[in-house]
């Protein structure tokens, strides 16, 4: 399905940490070949941003989430294409667990994805990349009011990392292939990068639900 159609964006597989960033020629080709229908997807409503206590205190004082720049530890193609870009990084809030482990941290800020998108009214969604470490694979989608030189993403087409079905329910792909069609035995995550105007960022705290994080386990996703 993939063959030589995958676009390799960053290749650091011979370095430490070892990873690559790539993008499928068609976003709908990301679903694993042996995964069928909704079995490859898991429904979700909320996205979550996990922070440490010091950032939590800053959010409480300023009543605003602070956008983060891309860094070398982020492992992203954006560092090379948009080095000055700052965004709010969110993961998927798992409906099956109250304590989410999207990134290491102490406090999770959760927001209903549909409510957030409705507040933006007009926005663009882009597929940035799939970042692939030896034992993790994460698709990154960028939601912004800006127009960027990146592939537009349509969530209503099944086969990509985020699928919105005809009834409006949201699903994330948990059974995705790896680069060049390699079978993924480690699972798949989805991250959303939000780049929004200050006025929208200022209203975001009103939509947030705050929850403590269970740090009894660890997760390999990048920390932001």
C-alpha cells in the first residue's frame, strides 16, 4: 500500500534518540493493511495537555495556556520548516481511564474537541508528519486559523489518524502501519498541535477540565 510513496522528512535512525519523521502520500493510507473498519479506531471526545506543577501555577496566574516552540527533543519536521512556530500540544484523552498518561507531568488539562473547533468557526487542519521511534509511532495533526504550506487533512475520510464519522463522532487510529508499509506491533498515538490567535487562546481555559495525573506508569511520547 505504501511502497515508495511515503515521503521521508527527517531521518535520524542512526542517531540517538533514533527516529524518523515521514508523511504518507495519502493520509487515508495510514491504516494498517490487516485492520478493518472501526476495529482500527477508538472513539474519543477530549484532547489532553499534561503539564508539570510549575507550568500549572503559571496557567493559573495568567489564565492562559502557554504555547511551546519546537525543540530538538520534540523530534518534529516543524523544527526544520517552521523553526519559530509555537503551538499548544495535545494528545488523546482515553475514555477508558480517568488518569491519562499522554506525557509525563502532574496535571492534565482536557478540552472537548468539538466545542473547541466550534469556537474557532473557521480553521485549517494539516497532517504534519508521523514521527516514528523504535517502539512508538505518533501522527501529528496541526489545527490553525492560518494557511500553511502543508498537506490539508480531511478527517471525514477514513484511513487517516483522525476520523470523523457521518454522525459527527470522533475516532483516532490505533492500528496504523509504519514507514514503507512495515507492520506496527507497538500501537499508534495521535497528537494535535493547536496554533490559534491570542483571543482564542484566552478563551480556551473556560473550556478546560482539570484532572490529576497518575504517574505510577510511564509513557514514551514526547514531553511538551
